[in-house]
C-alpha cells in the first residue's frame, strides 16, 4: 500500500499437456469436435490494466501468435528476428486479445480450430502475446509454456501466458522507483529518473493509474489543506481541502501532536482522524476532539491518499 502525501535469446521449456477448460462451445465437424485454444487469466500491464483487444478488431488489439516450437520444445525470443522465428518456430495462426470473447478489453482470447490437423498431437506449440497490434512496435510480450496438440476428444486447452518481458531483451528496470518501468515511462513521454515528472506533488505512477483524471506530464492542482478557526466560540476547529478530480477517491486525514513520536515506517507517528471517500469537491472535517483545548492547535495535520502500487 502506497500513500500520496501533500507536504541468444533462446528459451527452453519442457513440453507439457495443458489441462482442459472450456472457453467456447464444442462444434462438430468432419474431424470430431473443434478445438479452442485460449487463455483465462487476463494479460495486464504494471498498472493492472488489461492489454487492449476486442473481438473482431485485430487492427487495434494486442497481437497473439500461435507457433510451433523447435526441436526439444525450444522457443526463440523476439530478439532472434522475424526470419529466424518463422524458420524455427513456424506460425500456425494469428489471433488477438479479445478474439472469441465477450466484453471490452477482456485481456484474454479464444481461437477456434475447426481443422484440428493444424495442431498435431505429437508436436508442441506455444502462444505469444504482444502489448500492441504490431509486434515490431511493441514494448512487452509474454509466452506460454509449450503444449502438445491435444487428442481428438479434448475440445479446449488453456495455456496461460507467463510474465511480461521486454521485446528488446533488456531488463525491465525502474530507475526512479515509483512503480513505472523505465521503458513504459519513456513511451509515455515521462522522465524515468524523476518520480514526479511534472513536479505537481503526485508521482508518475499515481497519475498514470488515474490518467482519466490526472496528467503525468503536466501539473495538476495540488492537494493542500487548511486549518479553519471557529467563527464563533461554540464552533469546532475544522480541516478542509479541495479534493482531486478522481471519483470516489479515498482520503485519510491524519494528526500528529507537536511532541514527536518516532515511527519506524514514517519517521513520526500519525493517527487517523477521518477516513472516507470524497462526496464533495471541498471536504471540511471536524477536528475539535483532536485539537482539544490547545489554542492554537499544537500539532500537525496531513491528508494522504492510499493506493495500490508494486
């Protein structure tokens, strides 16, 4: 849990028979039932978003290839080049994420083979997915483990994609440590050496995570808080802040007394005064119980936004 605060190239795998799980209904044909090859676990980026892809739209969907392995179940990485891959891992068919699946950007696919002879039972195959429709323009890819062409009585198999890897074969590093890999930041036009490229107080990961509302490459209004004195003696002290434009964002208002209490994680211990989702653009929270009789308040308030990050 993170807080945004205000203040060669060959890969050798043993071929295995993948367990069956129906994705599409079995279809009768001259060679028995049709075979569905697909995934059930969505392919996602580091932000937890499904790679793009919708049924019937291959030109705007993440590319999926089903290929045969080389002798011994060897899979060549993209760095070997298209001609080498086509020679040693010949293409069986092209597909794309979303193929044969209902929904928008489901992150999975289901390719149906009415001609089962395309996947021989004594040979091994693998599926590869790229994060873009054009493999040459992709940053990431992922492979399944090798799998045998299944016998005729099996109607579907689900070889799942493994971990994301860089197409260029380089290590996927995160120089500034905010959660976005350097390659992804470069593609987004961000500074891989600065966790907050636009220096607006929100780190690049947080702004990319909520990119429908925030902008990682240009400053957004900062999250600042204000302690409000009572207008009349019977009114309470309050703390207020203008919320950021993310619907239902959760905030934590926290307090630390002036006497500093060490905390191994944060440096000093803060207690939660209030936790909740924003219902208005301006939040105004009663903090009289925390201020007590101290006039003016002798302590420190802060607002944090908890969010999930690697």
